[in-house]
């Protein structure tokens, strides 16, 4: 029997039931529904609405339901419209008439909003912790990279050499912003809607503030209409997860490029690669490719949620049933991607010789800006220096070795040609936050501290 069967004559149409039932999706909220129901029962008892005997019976039944859910012995019924119906049905079976008092002063509107916030608080913290685990892998690889350097790219064209550690930490800092966003979203959603009822509160002497504290929320709702209609926290979480997915996609794209024969910067461990059903020689970066592809799925979830929300009047509308599936899937897919990329990056082998050869190749022009800045340091305006060096690059493309052209130039000579020696360009990057050894050493220390701080605040 549904929670609303008394209003309508007869049972729901089979097609209506198939279209509106949400048990397959929201059953993962079962533990949170039990937690919210316990707090609600204790609140009813504090208000004198439930006797101690009835409250004890219902709480005992909820304990049994919790055990059945944990052990996998809970039996869902074909008539359970959603997880909330299933829990209340089972409580009533166990507690008898007292179970019929469980829903006093409560609507599924504030109930489901409470459950989802409890779930999101826990799961977003879990995602953030997994991001930190990936950051730790990047930190370990950056510390082990030493003075290995490679071309830095703009427009996917070789631009200037950078230390490999600097490149890896660039991803690490982007992930640090993801941690900040997840933590901040979690802080904003830490508000209990329980007590808002269907939309206007209750005539019963309930205490939403006390119930919020009982559930571990930072506070209770200010406006009952907003409390049951608000899904900002879902949209915000989906944005955080979508942008995190974009950052993981960028890592995946570089793994795909770097592991190709054309780049040859990285070799995948066999356990983190796949083969081809037809081509015996293949070793494919499927993990990286799927990390890249999942970002589209995550962006789709965010877009779909925003479109669902954009036309809704206050307060609760059944459209909001569609908030859970994209959020659940986004969290699941991001968690899988974080774990897979962490394993891939922890076990991959970097080819430092191939990286250095690419960075030092004459056609890379990695030291071109250093030549221009060498002229600037001797009084030449930068635009003039840029023009001079660009002319030398054209000569080198026409067949004259760049070092030879630099040595022969009257404003440059052998001293400037020394800038073209292997590794010289990356060692000259000295500004704060730059790609050279000294600033990267300081950056490593800061990133190590940041990762430790994030680990501590998430464990707290």
C-alpha cells in the first residue's frame, strides 16, 4: 500500500507505477532513511507526541531494519514505491500500531531531502579523500622525477622545456581546487530540512533545530518552502564532479598522447593497459580514454539537472525525483576514475631520455625566448629581440644550425649560443612558480604541505 492510498479510489495503474516508482534508484538511501527516521522518532518523543513505549518499539524496529539492510536480508516488496515506503512498511510490520506513528509530522518531501543531504555529506567527503589519494600519487611521482624535463606545450606545439615534476604538479594544483569545491559544497549543504513537512512545517510542537543537531547537521532550515524545494546542493555537487571529471579527462588525454609511439614519453604497466581483439601488437590506454570519455557523461548530468530545476515553482514537485540518479552515477563514475588513474599513474614508467631529446631538439626552439631575454638584458627592446631571434629560427628551418646562426650573429655570439645546450633552458627558469629546479623545489614543499592539510581536514 502506498503512503497516499487513502485519497484515491482503487490502486494505481500499472503504467503509472512503472513510470513513477523510484525504488531501484533510491534504495541506496536506505541507511540514511533509517538514520533520519531515528532522529524524527526521538524528536516526536521529546515533544511528547510519541510515548516512551511507542518510541522504543519504533526505534527497536528501525534497529532491526538497519541490521537487515546491512546483512542483505531486507526483503523489498513489489508494492514498495520507494525506499521510504519500504522502510516504513517494514517498521510497521515489526512494531505494529506504533509503527503507524513513524510518519507523524513528516512528509516524504522533507524526508527525502534530508536523506539525500545525509548521503551527499558522506559521499562528497569520500570523493574529496580519493582526490587527495590521486594527489599523493602525483606528488610521489613528482618527487621521484628529479631533474627529468620535457617540452612544455601550447597549442600542442613545443614551447619551452619544463621539469616533469612541474608538469605533474600542475595537475595536482587543479585537483586541490576540486577538493576545495567539494568541501565548500559539503559545508553549504550541511542544513537539515527535517521538520519542514510537505512545505509549511507542522502544527505539532516539533523542534527542527534539535533534530538537525541529532543528525549531525550544522544547522536547520530557515524557510520550509525552500527546504523542500532546494536542490542547489545537487546542482553544485554535479558541477564540482563535472569539473573534476574535466581535470581527470585532461590527465587522460596526456596519457593517451604520451604513451603513443609518436611521443613515447610514458610506458603503461601491463596491468593498467588492454590489448586488441584483432591486432596482436597493441597496448591500449583504455583507462585514460575512459577517464576522458566520462567527462561528457558528467557534464550531461549537470546540464540535465539544471534544465530540470529551471522551470519549477515552489515548493516540492515530482520532477525532483530526478535529482538522485545523476548524482549517484556521477559520484560512482568519478570514484572509479580516480582509483583507476591513481593506479595507472603510480605504475607507469616515464622515458626521461625521450623527453629530454624532444625538449632539446633544435626544432623545438625551447631556448628561443631565452635568447630574446638575453638580448633584453643587454638593452634591446623585447619586440626587437623577438624579431632578431625569429629571424634566426627561420634560418635554422632553412638549413643553418641554430647554434651556428646564433654564434655568428653580431649581437649574440658564443656566450648566447651556450643557452642552447641541453637542459640549459629549463635550468634558467627561476621565477616563483616557474618550471626550473629552484622554484619547483619550493613548489614541491608547498604541495606536500597542502596535501597533508587536506588529508587532515578530511579525516576530521
